[in-house]
C-alpha cells in the first residue's frame, strides 16, 4: 500500500511539473488577476448580496452570495450597463451580448455572454452561485459604461429570448474594479 501511494504521489508531481503557464486550463486562477465586486441591492436599496468577477485563464469567474433574497429559483444575468436605479433596475440595460447570440444555454443559437445559471435561494435568504464563463474579459465587462449583475423574480428557462422568461428584476449590483 505504501509503495502504491508513493508511486501515485510521484506520478502526480511529475504530471504537475510538466505543466507550463501556456497549458493553463480555462478557469484556473492567475497571479495578479484583476477583479471587480458588486454590492447587490433590492428595490428598497437594502443589500441582499455580493457578487465578484475575477479574471481567470480564458474567461471570467463569477461568484454570488445572497444574504437576503426571497427563497426560490431566480434567473441571474450580467447586464450591459453599470447602473442600478430602483425600483425596476431597467437602467442596467439588456444582457451582455457582444457576440449577438440568442438567450440561453439550451437555445441552439445561444447563449448570451451574460447568461448565468439559475440562483437557488433557501428559506433563510441564502444562496450561492459560481461559474466560469469562457471567452469573457475584464476589459469587456468594465467597458466605458460598466456592467451589472441582475437577479430576476423567477427561474430562467435557459432558452427563451431575450431573458428566459425569468420575470421582473428584483435585485441589481454594479461591478466596480478592485484596486491592486
């Protein structure tokens, strides 16, 4: 057993040692990566969570931690404009869609770059979401008019254009670049 474990450990070390920075897989953390955060608010201006966008190899990693949203399943999307005026958050614009695709990961002509998985929130208002979206850049996310994360009232069906029939916008947060 001990010889087997030593052999496995040795193979793992050799395999990891053979990797170079040129072979990084999409989603792997990068040293000195740029990031941005968004305090997500509901229509009354109350903080209901925090979102983070982090530059990773080949894309952006999004995380969201809800602290006060209604329980249930909610559509979550990155929107084109960094503005969240309550009560309906329409100032955040449409979904981030620089490649002019249709909405949804289940749509044969999709997805938008701003399409995220559904957020599932428990009875205590807590829910988390984490996904890496390949091909995105922080320069694209934080362009001249910025970007926002928007949480919708209902679940995203992941296919109906333009927003998955996910209902009204109930929460929104503007991404702000974190200083070095």
